[in-house]
C-alpha cells in the first residue's frame, strides 16, 4: 500500500495561512493532490481543536476522517478522478530549545486522541505549547 502523507500543516489561526483553511478544504485538497494522510496542524489552539472535534470522527485507532455528511458535500464538487480515502492525524509544530544553544529545533508532534488534548488545554493558559 502506498501512503502519501503531509503532516506539517498549520490551521487558519496561524500567521500567513488561508482563512479558508478548515477540515473540509483539507479533505478537498488532499483528494485533489492524492494525499491519503493529512495532519490537522495546530492542535494546541483551543478554537481549532473544538472545530476538529465537531467535524472529524474516529476512523482507525489514532486516525480520524471527515464526518460522512461533510465528506459527501465536498465529494459532490470533486471530479470522479479525485477518489481515495483521506485520513487525518492530529498534529502540531513545536519548538524545542536545547540549553543555551542558538540552534532551536522545530519538530512535528502527533497525537492519537482528541481527549488527551482536552486535558492538556485544561492545564494551559493559552493555545501555545512550548517544550523547553
């Protein structure tokens, strides 16, 4: 099985991103481009994660899909050649500062459970996660 994945994404709440970036458009463009697994991006943003909870449903363990009624609406607009499954994985970008080193690292963090993010939000004051 060939897997085409893009997990380094940002939500519309990040700087310099489209304000039309939503789960339906992630699904639409993934189908057009042949991407099977797409990251949600920015799962630490509280408004974004609530939208993801509303629009995604579990597909396989740790993997989500667009709710069927939303997927059907998008599929009506797509050419028949744009077929295939699109799955979502919860993702966000984190900065890691290693001591006094001037070279910070940016890594992609993946989560498998929407509820684990809810408990994380309860302990945060903002939607930004920085791991030091």
